[in-house]
């Protein structure tokens, strides 16, 4: 699997999210004009999914490098 730096993943995720917003707006303009718009909204959903996944992976990699762990506190029984 391709190992990317966390900065590249974060940048790609942000670009995907911005493209998704653009595709949604373009699809909305087509809807108002009476055109075929649903494939643009599906593309926007896929871009949001891919962008959020890349951002999640980048943040996980940063947290792993800094040594932060997201574990639940132990039950004290009190």
C-alpha cells in the first residue's frame, strides 16, 4: 500500500471536500435549469466520503506520531 505523508493526506482530503462542494453546487444549478443532476450529487457524496477518510487517516497518523492514545479510563469501582 502507498504510504503518504500526513500533510499530503490532509491536503488531498481538503481538496476532495472542496470539489464535493463544487459538484453539489453545480448539480443544484442543473436541477434548477431542469437538467440531469443526480450523478453530480452522487459524485459529491463520494468525494465527501473519500475526503473525510483521508482526513481521518491523516489525523490518526499525527496522533500516532505524537504518542497520544484515545483509550477509555479504567473503571475504579467507586
